[in-house]
C-alpha cells in the first residue's frame, strides 16, 4: 500500500468538503456543521491557513486543516481531521497529525489547539497520544452556541 500526505491547495476545496462530509457520516451527530461542509468554506480556510490530504494508493482517504488563531499569532487551530470509514483502525490519522506538527514547527508556531465535541469524547485519548492535553481554561471560539461546548486540547511545541 502506497501512502502519501500532500499539501492541499484551493483546488482541493471540493474534495476536502466531500471527505469531511463522508468522514462525519454516521460518526458525528447530525447537528454538526461538518455534515454540511461546503467547498467555499474549505477554500477560505485553506487560503487563511492550510491543509493536508492523505492518499492511499493514490485515492483520498482523509484530510485535516488548520487556521491561525484569531487572537494569538503563534497558535494554530486544527480543524476537521478525519479518515474515511473504510480506512479507519489503521492509525492513518497519525500521518496527518505528524505532517501538521512538522509544518507548525517550520512556521515557528508555539501551540496547536483543537476542539473535541462533547459527543466525541472517546477521541481525547487519540489526541493525548500526540501529546495534546486538556485545556479547560480555554474556550473554543468557533463553538456552536446551540450545542454543549467542546473540550479544548492543546499541544505546546518546544
């Protein structure tokens, strides 16, 4: 099996939107905005931050993206990491996360943050493997006000 993680461009916006919707299907509650991901939003995120696409034998299997914090120039927020159902259980998210961490180091980012939905608490352990810690003092700026606030996790890059 050939595995590749490549940087996403604005031309990948529709693909990433489709991947996000497929990764969220039957995995995340229907009220999540990930089910309604649109290419234009992804394009804006890619232009402001960036993203990676995971390919297995040339076929898209997952993606992740990031945005710089609105308030702290040396902080990135990780968004919408997901692996398609057919490829789960193989540790593939590790490749996306490692690529993102490597890129953050190269950009002199000091901290990575992500939000874990209340109904997805089982992934806290997944992110802990990547040295993310719970950060109860932080609030997620993009939280849906109609849902329980997510848990914020952070990883310091030293």
